[in-house]
C-alpha cells in the first residue's frame, strides 16, 4: 500500500529490524525501531545510525558553480577550500527562508572538483526548481540531482568516531568538524562528512544506493561491541530539539528570516550580493521583531508547536515552534518565537491546549555535549 | 481480582470497559488497551478528569501523550465519573506491563445503556488491531 511513497535503499533492512515506518516528505521512513527514548539515549551515550536518505543531494559541476551558489546562499561559497562544509540559508527576495542547507566542496580521486548541496527532504523539489530557474545566467553549470542514486547515513554519538575509525581508507578521526572528503569503504566510494543533526560528534556518509546496505551493516558490525543502535526520525527530532537546531517547518519557513530565527552566524551580509540580501540587511539594521528563545514549561506536560506563549500578565507575545519531552533533561523543553522586547523576560506562560503553565527561559541549546 | 481481557468490551478508539453490577447500579471501569499503549510508545503525560464529571459515549475524558504525539481518550459509556486513578499519571511506565489491572483510569456510574451496543468483544477488537497493522 506504499501509494507512490519512495523507498530508501535501506528500506528492507528497516523492515527486517521491525521498524515502524511512517510517510515523511514522500518517503516511507523509520519512525522508531524500539523506543524513541531508548534510541535517543543510545545516541547520547554510545552511538546511533540514522538513515537520512530522504534528504535531497544536489551536485553542482562546471565553471560558475561557485558564483551560482554565492547568488543563492546567505554565505560565501567562492573561496571555500576543498574539504570545507558550510551551513547556509537559501532565501527568497524578502529574506524568507526557502531552506537551510549544507554545501561541501569536494574533489574526486581523479581530481574533479564539485560542490554538493544537502537540502531538506520536504524542500527538495522546491529547491531544485529554484536552482534551475537561475541557470540561464550560469550556462556552464550542470545541476544534477543525486538523491535517487545515493543513500545517506548519519553515525552520531560519543563512541561513533572511535568505532568507525578503521572502516574507511581515510581515517575519519583526522577529519575536522565541518570538513568532508571522498574516500572509500572496501572499494565502495563514500563521501565522509564530519557533520550531524544531533548535537553529538559523528559523521554523515553518502554512498551509492546499491552499496548502502553493505555500508550500513559494516558500520553496525563495527559498532556492535560499543552498543550502536539504529535510530529513527522520532529520536532524530528529540535529539535536534535538545541541541536547539532549527527544523524547517518549525523554526524556519518562507515568512521567517534567518536573523529572526537566530541564525545570524549563517549570514554574511557585508560586501555580498545574493537573493534576499537587501531585505536581510534592512532587518539586521532595524533588529528582528521576534526572537527565538528556549523555554522550560513547568510540570510534565510538553508544549507543542503552535502553543501560544504569554507574558506574565497573560498577553499573547509569541508561539512555540518545537516542543516535547527532553529525554536527557527528563522534562519538557520548548523553542518559541517571542516579540523582541519580551525576549529577555524572566518568566513566561504557555497555553497548552487551554491550560496555562508557567515556563522559565533557558539559554539555547538545552543540551551541549561535554567538551573533549 | 484480576480482570480477564477476553471479557472486556472495546471501543474502536482503543478504550476498554469492564461493566459490573446490577442494572440500575452499574459501574464501568475504563482504560486503554495494551495494543494502543504499545502503538503510542514512550508515554510522558496523562490528563484524567475530576470526580463528578459527566461523560457521554465518544466524549473526550482525558488525554495521553507520548514523546511524539497527543492522543485524546474517549468515554465508551454514559455516566458520571465516580473514581479516578490519580496515581496513574505519575507511574506511566507501569502502564506497559499491566494496562487492564493497574492501568485502569476512571470508574463511571452508568446513567444509561447508551454507547454499549457500539462496543466490540475481545475477538472483534483483536481483529480490528490485526487489520490496522
């Protein structure tokens, strides 16, 4: 009954492992294998494997690629050395966010250089058409969608790096944070990137679709004695929430600009021209009208996306964008946009489906891994 | 006394009811099925009604929340809430082990038969669960 849902190259593994599958952005993906909390804790204390093949992977080849990406992104891509990875936003001309993306500058073993952009699954088609619409001005650039041909696997957790160290020709522990390289695993080509979406150390691997089950199994085997588990979209969401990483459709959308979302660090506004630049410069000058904050609702009941945030007098000043129980803290956490002049209030209230609870502000992120 | 799950009545929305007593003074004990609890997984919060509230069949009497989502719970019967298992929300982890004994949520004094003929026996409910898998 998979009515036109796309399948990950790892679909069979998930089903054999007893995963509960859910439709997500046109893909049938694992929500959880056992318990979301158990998978979350495994990632925080040991390591977890996530199939993130549903994310879009778009390759840029040819002269002018850097200029095209500079035109599209809130940060500079030209001048990025081979091996660098950069987080940036794609905005519309009003500064609203079309997507948040990672761009890597890579070099194949034969010496060919290209850029790879990883986009959110839910925005994949939109970004492809947005990029294609710009191509007239960049006639030598080739844009190819690599999503169906490849799979993407995230290995995240404090034991991830040590356990997978010998799996690849290139030792991943030599890779710095936000660096990527092309290597191979028993002659299967792998893009190895020291990035992630959990707040833990780890890597993300991009492999050929046909190699994905073998690579996944090999990472699982390497991690067996370290207690690696497979984790689904459920744990991925609670992990990113604790790490206060924005999720498109929650903290980001076409109405929200990156400065309001608290992503000033991902915008280079000086001496640059890109789509949305003047809108963003204006917001930067006047200051965003809203601010993203962290809240700890009292009690056990989680506040969810859409719950209204009130000031101490009960006046509506904002809205929860993401919220749920934090398995690490053992209590509910929430991120919210509140009007800028209330952002430093010492106390808030949240209307959780008709019941008002007190919520204390807390610095983001809710969880930060111990520094090593 | 241990309840026998095969003797319970079930709503399509996964609540169970154990109806005891003589006509005119009947009390329904209500909870949610083990199947529903397993589907919800990782429960974090439960909201139960006050004693004295009246409920109608299909009316929301409380909600249960997992890591991922909030689910309303609906009364399978008509009547007045006589007793509430108020310790349950603080011991949600025990609900997994014993949804029909320890896991009872409310007792309702029936005001009529309304809703009861809509409920399924254990066999029919199991069939519904198997089909939804």
